[in-house]
C-alpha cells in the first residue's frame, strides 16, 4: 500500500493489528523513492553523462518526482517530447537547458503527463485505452476475445499491439493484458469525460453481453455485469431489464459460491432494485430465489437486521409451506448464531407444521425406550442395506434438516 494514500482507519491496518496480536510473524518492507544520489546515477547512466555534469538535471527531476521511479521515467520522457532534453548529433551527447526547463514550469503531475502523451495517439489506440481502463488494472483475455468478435472492435487486438508498443500495457500469460502502472490506467480512464463514463460503461457491457450470450462466460460474467451496472435506470432498455435482472442474480449466486459475500450482495441488491413493485405477483418464483440469496448474503456479511427483514418477507409472501422451508432454515440458523430462544420455538413450529410435533417434556422412561428402539432398528440394517437404500425424498430431507438444527439447539 502507499502510506501517503491510505488513512489509519483503512482495513489493512486492522488486519495487520490482528495478525500482530495473534503472534503471526510479519515483515514490513518500506519501498522508498530513489534518493538524490541514486537518481543522479540513473540519469547519468541513461544519458551517458558523467554524474557531476548531469547533477543539475537530476536535481530538477528529483524535485518534480520525489524519486518515484515510474514518475522519473515519465517526466524524462516528457522532457524529450518537448525537446527540452535531446540528443545532439553534432556533439554526440544528450543536452539540456536548465534555465529553459525551469522557466517552462514543467508540470510534476504524472497524470497530466500521461494524458498528454495518450492524446497524441491515434483514435483507435485511444479507444482501446478507454475500453481497457473500464475494467481496471487488468483485463481478462476472454473480454478481449469477445470484443474482437464485434464489428465495432474487430481490430481490437491490433490496437492492443499499438498501445503495447507505446509502453502503456503488457501482456500477461497467453491472453490477459495489464496496465504497466495504476496511474497509466487512471490516465486512460480520464480520456472518457465524466458525463460520458456511465453511458460508455453501459454500452460496452451490453455489447459484451450480446456477443457472449450463447457462450460460456466463466469468470468474465462479473466484468460484463459490472459494466452494465454503471447504467442508470433511464439508460436501460425496457426489453433488456429482465436480462439484466437475471445477469445480476447469476453473478450474485456465483459470487456466493466463491464465498465473496459482499460482492454477491451488491449484485443481488442490483437485481432487486430493477424488479417491479408487484414482483411478488408478477415474478413470484424468482422473488423467492432472489430474497433467499439476499438473506444468506446479508447474514454472511454480518448484516443480521437486513437478513431478518428479507427472510420475513419470504415467510409473509410465500404461498405455501414448502416455499418457506429454505427461508425458515436460514432464519433459524441466524437466530441460533445469536443464541436467541426464538430459534427453538421457530424450529419446533416448523416441525409441527410438517407432522413432527415435539413434546414439551420427555420423561427418562420414554427417552430410554426410544433409544432402545432406534438401536434395535440399526442392528437389523447391514452396510450393504445402507448402500442399497434409495435417496430420501425432499419431504424427509426437510424434516431431517430441521431435526439437525434442533439437535444443535439442545446443546446451546
């Protein structure tokens, strides 16, 4: 992390504190910028000039860049581009005019330097940079493949070769691409005006969705949906709304499977936000599935109040007991995690509704008789009998799940 960009309340410090208090060995490596002497050596080596002769130039570079290696390189390039640092064929050495460099008031803003450099690229190269910047520091090769299949970006790979040669991106592995520095990505993203950003993201996402509809998107689904979700409600075509709702639901479900609960909740909330007001009537089955996943994600994120509200909606709107079983199971699990007595009464209530009433009291004689009966039953069942048994039906499975919860509750 960059200590000048991270506050003390950042989660990284909380993590480091917990690791330290748990006795986990840690090593802190502080990566500083180049000091004036090392920077002078770098400039001397780059220009083939004696260190004492290039010291005035390196001093200015240090003042402007504070020794950040990436900024140093970009600043020197800007001096070359503006002809304030140039190679003299007649003298066969690099020459510069300190007075001119100082009087020109060359900016030390690396974003400005990078943006200025990018605006000199061809239209196609700039468009490629804009597209890549929308996906962050790294772009999945699948996205590149999809873009190359579209009419608008049919030459996208050639554009990538151009900006690779300009030193803006590098190829990672066989098909992925990565910006050489996060400031390069930031500068590329700055090529899109602020009032056009959401529309640019949305159009890009819809284009990728249309070309990938009949393909296995794999992990690329997250990047595609992220682009679409930049679109405001006014941008979304009514005919696309159902598709976007389903896309966010699928992304949320996948994120939950990957234990990325916070991201899952973002996708699921987006899906919910696009549902019509009467969704319990018009989209009943989907609402059941969506609300259940929101409840699970909220619980796993620690938002227990939110989880209770969503699950109670299912218990209220569910048309039959079978539609409520999953919600009841998650609801009791949350109550159990909080040690609430309501967990026991709710679990017993569900079992009672499915014909498995739990008596309020057991005497020792009855309990002993039930244990003996079960023991005798198990004695008559061999290992081969167990292997040959049919899978239990859904009703029996439901009973067993709630009995399992009840057993756990007896020990709390």
